[in-house]
């Protein structure tokens, strides 16, 4: 089963096996020029998108039901078959779309993604699986019908002819919203049929899709970059959603190494016109997610639906990138940039969040302990609420370190703060003792919207970085709901 829970050791064993890309050679500049461009998922050649409102979230089914006609269903389609990669939640109670899409992401090629907000299609039994499969079939049929209507009015090309080859198995499905509510398939079917004719490669359509996948998000999250491979301009674009239930720990769809860390309510969709072999794409996405989405937390909760899906269709015209070759390096760096920026957007838009913290753990005995220390601090309710007040409460940090599974020797631990991205660190605790740095000096750092926290265990050579938010009164207000007011209930 794609979302089966396995021992945490699988994550660390696999992480040690991830490729360590070589340093840039004279022909591969380490500071390659990745140019930021517009259009996000529609920036790469051959990708079209569209979104519509089809009233998936009925009044009384939780937050957002009172928002009115917000777009809630979207399609992302490649003109030609594309290499596919995906990573998915490891929650044992995983949603129907995860079960369907994880199987399809194991294949080499796919063509489209259909996604809805307002309903998670989770804990919906066999009917939920049938509904997810039906969404894929409806998408394939609607895209094929679109070709049939257009083929007599446009000059046939290889790209056009391939429209009619799409099948339900070529479509991946994602959903986000309230758990345990049956999918309103009449509305969904109508939405898919209305959405397909609107497919276009445009800034407007890309933005509408980024908005359609939002739930408690307050703003769109999108990015695109352009770079060169084989002297060809190659593009990667992405969108994501997520604001609450955030602590990703996703697994690849091969089922080889499901991870045991917590996961988030987030969806991310990434497109590229790079020519890249399917296994190389899967490996690249695995590496990128490990250093981005799997290193963020807002509240340490795990969702049933989370997915990151990538399609790469080769229309940039570069010779196909294979696994274990030098050209993978620049593609990897560009993908890392895209996923990390998207991941940070999620933290900055965390439900009720007012601060963005970059947490650096140094000097752990091994990678497992470095991560354990970081997650204990980043998910501590006491630590996060002190961040909310701008309080540099290093005592709570030491407490969290102490109950983590990392080896911690109090007499040699350092705790310090710095302004975001700056090297100068103000240490509050050093070598087992409080320093004489004034509280006001520390508070001037921790009361800013962004700051860095530095922990050195002085026990080894392993490091880990996480990106976290504070925990505020607004987070509670957003999530507590009231049983007598169905509109206030969470997802």
C-alpha cells in the first residue's frame, strides 16, 4: 500500500544513499544563472492549465464554505506525454487520490493532473477510490474531446494528434479540503467538462490554478525559472498550497522507502520542458523534496492527502538527460531552487504565523540525531509560542533538545540568534552556561519577522536545517471551530 507506515530508519538509510552531486566543473558554474520568469506552471513549453468554480465545498462543510464562487477545480495538461515523478503522504490513513496517483506516478509517462479544493476525498472508502478514478477518466475524455473539436480548425501537428491518446491512466488526481465528506461528483464532473475548453498557456490561467488549490492560504504560491542545458533554454515552473497541518516528510511513489516523519496538508505541482529520463526525474524530485518540503513545519501535523507531482515533457529540445551524468547537476540545482522557494512560501503563509525562523542544528553525532534535534525544537509548542511574543526563551529550546532522541550534553551546547542570513550570532547560552548578552539585545533579533536560530551540540559533524513559523492566537482561532456553527469547522 502506497501510504504504509514504515520505520524511520528507512528514511535515513535512503537519505544516505541519495546522490551527492559533484562540485561544478569549469563548464558547469556552481552559480549558474537561474533567471526568474513569469507564468509558473505555464512557463515551460507545452503546458496548459485552467481553473473553474463548480461549488465543491457546500455551505456547512467547514472553513471556506462561506467564500462564495472561489475557483475550486483545476487542470494541468501537457501537450505531449511527459516523464512523471511524485512523492506522497506517508499517513496510514491516506486519501483516495493519494492511492490512485501514487500508483500512476510509478510509471514513466503521464499527461495531466486534475485537482480540487474544498473536499479531501479522504476516509471515503471504496466510493472515494471510484470517484478519484472517475475524475481521471473524465479529465482524459474532456481533453480528448477538446482535440476532436479543434482538429479540423487547426493544422495537425504531432502535438495535436497526441491529444486523443490520453487515457484515464495518464491522469493523476489530487484533492484537498475537509475529510470524510463524499465527493459531489455531479459538480466535479460538470467542472471538469467546463474547465477543459479553457485550457491555455497564459499567466492568467496559471494564477487561477494557483488560487483554485488554496484552502486557508492567504495568497498564491508560484515560481518559474529559466536556465540553459545543451545551449537550450529550459524552464521549470511550480505552484503549491499549504498553510496549516504543515510538517512534510514525503515518500517517493516507488514504495521503496516510505518515511516515518510527519507530513503536511500541502499540494505542489511542478512542470518542466526539460528532456529528462523518467528515473532521473524521479531521483531529482526525491532530492529536491528532501531539502525543501521535507524540512518545513508550521504545526507538526500530518495530513491524509499531501502530494508533490512533477511532469517534464522534453519540448525544450535538449538531448534527454539520463541518470548519473553531469547535466543532471544543473537541472537538480534549478529544481532545488524551485522547491525550496515554494516550501518557504508555505511557512511564511502559515496559519496565523507572524515569524519565519531558519533553524540550524550543527555538531550532531549523525544525520538522524541532527534531524531529531531540529524537529523537537521546531515543533515545541512552548518554543513556538515564545517566538510569537518575540521572546528569546533559550530555556525552552534546551528543554526540547533534552527530550529529543539526539545525544545532548548540556555542558557543551551553544544556543544563539542572528538576523536572517547574517553571520554574526548573539549567543544566549554557550558551553553549558548563560552568556552575559542582554535580553534586549536578543529580543531585538527575535522580535523581527525573520531570524535565524543556531544550535551547536558539539557532538559530531552532522548538520540539519529546518524552516519554521511561530504559533499564534490566530492559529487557534482558525482551527478550533464551533460545533454549533458548521461554517467554522476546520478541514
